[in-house]
């Protein structure tokens, strides 16, 4: 009888510990995804600030970094693709020297990334 109680207790403890570790891993994954999205938004905002100052080479560097960071975002594929398209358009307009259109596209990208 003691053997059955000990076995049942062992199984219960093992199950509860494994459930707790699974939840911890899920929380880490969500935190990592949010960090990547925040990093992407930060680069776009910095690029937008540089575009508004007409420092187009610095803006280009931030927008390249934003595009690289956006590749690490998992899930929300359609929204990420659309937001990345706006970043690319903003980058093209900034290279052409069109600050207004570039700012419009970058603001659209920021809004999409914030909606994730």
C-alpha cells in the first residue's frame, strides 16, 4: 500500500513540475517575440527621426536594421509582410529625398508593428 502511495505521489509531482516548466518556456517565447517587435519599432522610429532631419544615410542604416529585425518575428506573417513593405517603400522614398512620403510609409509600418 505504501508503494502505491509513493508511486502516485511521484507521478503527481513529476506531472506538476513538467507543467510548470512548459508554462515558463511559453512565457519566455512570448517575451522574446515582444522584444523583437519592440526592437523593430525602435529602429523604424529612429529612422523616421533621421528622415525628418533629412539625414538620409543614417535613416537608411536604421531602416536596414529594422528590416533585419523584422525577419526574426514569427507569426502574423501577413501583417509583418505588409509592415515590411511599408518600410521598404519608406526606404525608397528616403533615398529619393521625398521626406513626406517616406514619413507616411514609416508611420504606417509603425502602426502595423504596434498592432502585433
